[in-house]
C-alpha cells in the first residue's frame, strides 16, 4: 500500500482498530497507525495533511460510528 491508496488504508485501519472513532483520531496517531499497517511500503516522508484527511474521510465512511453521543 502507498499513501495514495487512501480507501484501502482506511479499510485496513477500520479492521485493525474497530473500536476507534475515526472522527476523534489525531493526525499524529493516524500517520503512525498507517506506517504500522502490514503491507504499507511507501516513504513515511510522503505523507501530508491532505493525504491524512483523505484517509480519515474514507475511514469515517467505512466505520459504524455515528455522530449521536
């Protein structure tokens, strides 16, 4: 996986962290979790805010969390 595979990354994160609400994750943790994914092979320096936002948005789409607290 590469940084540009945002949907695939989001699915992998949702599978690996099913109890995490992706709307509440900070980008520092998100970036680290992506780097720790099996099959992630891209350069850590190639991440950026826009890429992390895209991953987070896809993860929100994939998650079962809703906004009702």
